[in-house]
C-alpha cells in the first residue's frame, strides 16, 4: 500500500480539540486524513455525509475533553461508540488495522476495552483506567519518552529500541492503573509496554518528568497484537522541530520527535 492510498479516520465529537493537528500529522507523511464525526459513522447524519469505518485503513482518537469528560475522561465517548459501532470497531481491530489513541484518545481506548485487551480483542468492561495525576492538577510540559517495545507495536516499527523522544504532555488524568496486582508484569510479559517516561539523561523518571505518577513510568501501551496503541503525550504536536520547547537551542533537523510515530504506521502499511 502506497502512503497516498492510506485513508485515516480521525474520529471526533463535541469536546475533542486535537483532531486538526492529528490529521495534519498524517498528511505530513503522505496519507489521506479525514475528520469524521461519530454521527457520520453510526447513520445519524445526512446520506451525503455518511461514512463507513471499513473504508479506512487507520482509526485515530485524538486528544481533548470529549463530552466534557463527564463521568470519567473518555467514558461517554467510549459508551456511545460501543453502543452504535462496537461490532464495527471489533472487526476493524481483528482485521489488524492500526488504531491510535492519544491523551483523551488513550482514555477512550481503555474505556472501550481495546487496551490492555489481555483476554481478547475488546473486553466487555474496562480493566484499567487513567487516574488523576499525583499532583492533582493539569500538567502541560515537555516529557521525554523511551521506546521500550521489542518490535511488536506498529507505531514504533521505525523507532530504534531505547531511543528517546521529546514529546509534550497535556493532561490531568494520565496515571495508568488497574485493580489487577499483576497488571504491569502482564504488560511486560506480553511486550505491551511501548513508551516510558524517563529523565533527560535516560534515568528512571521522577516528577516532573513523569507528570502523572503512572507506575513503572508507563506513558504508552499497545494491545497483544501490536496494532492498537494508546499514549498520553502528544506526538502530533511535535512533528516539526519548531514546535519543540528547546527549538532555538542548536537543533540539527527540521523534523520533530513525534514524526517517527506516524512514519512507523505508514511503513507498516506499505509492507502489506
């Protein structure tokens, strides 16, 4: 599949606010990205505006505060998706098509049961949650991520293992938790840990470099198949060096640290 043939569905509803940046990031690597409202997929729009999920190659949930983050962050968006598109979403994932969730999108994937998905494609109810940051406040700051995946995740296929990337974070509920006492170990055993927060020198993160207190410094995970990934920091906000916090300090390339995430998924589709 050529990059220009890749069709990306960036789903939105009221309250999402990072969909334009996400679409621009995919366009920057040559893909066709379309902003699609949930009502266009579940038949609640006019005939002319209706879309079918099966016509897309990548599904993306961007950041923001979908449905005002009432109940829990991402919970209402996930409930509406599951009620009207649950079967379509399951088929999309089972077809091994890539699904990305960033920030609020990560929260949505967890609420949908698409992550961590230890027991199958999509659990009936959430088995984890993104809790309130340890600081008790919204954290908007640069974070340094290390790719700790061994190659399973399609969104890091072009990123060397242990490579560090500077990606901005902006969230109030990013602490990945589960009632399962073996949660982190199961992620490790399944090679589902993708990104970890680290200090700039590569050492274990501490606040503020881990902005939320997530155990084992986890910033992003994938499903057991590697085609669904959720992460709290925003790679779409770092596709150019000019959007990095330190862009005036001797940068040597115009491409930002977020771009390899998007190049990776396109590369994985090119091989199909």
